[in-house]
C-alpha cells in the first residue's frame, strides 16, 4: 500500500510553518530563498502557510488526492520533524475531511 502522505498533503495546507533563518540558502542552509518569507531577522516562514486558507507554496498536487513537496530534500526542519499519525496530523486530515490516519 502506498504511504498515506502521498494521497494527503493536508499538513502542508493547514499550519504556519516557521523556521530559523539559518535554514535558508541565503544563510547557508537548504530552503530556497524564494519560498521563505521574512518574519524577523532570525525567523522565516514558508510562503503561503499564513494565507487563509493556508497552503505552502512548495506543495504540488491536490490535497486528499495526490500531493507532494516540491522541495522535499530541502524542506525546513518543522516539515522533517512532523510525524504522520500524530495529533497534529490527525487535526490537519480532519480539517480537510480526510478521516483518520490509516494503518498501512
Ligand atoms: S497530514 Fe499526516 S498523513 Fe497527511 S501528509 Fe501530513 S503527515 Fe502525512
Ligand atoms: S516545505 Fe514541503 S513539506 Fe514543508 S509545508 Fe511546504 S510542501 Fe509541506
């Protein structure tokens, strides 16, 4: 069975994604500068994640159908640390009408 995240993407269209400015390419990290919005001198936010409704500018595809991160290898730490099946994951899925994280 394919990984449930491949037909989801709800977390990338539910929460603000903030991370250290050190993670941007501009400061020697991996996150492409064009996708990072400056919040303060030390804080960056994934573009689109504070829109209403939120949707990360790096997300491709359609939430709940087929979705993937366009910068998967270069995504910021909150995305790397986000746990499928966690309470936050379940909240995101619920928000998009996707039901509980499935066993797989
Ligand atoms: S909300 Fe959960 S299941 Fe959906 S993509 Fe994010 S981690 Fe995966
Ligand atoms: S950078 Fe990728 S994993 Fe992180 S919120 Fe955006 S689309 Fe999702």
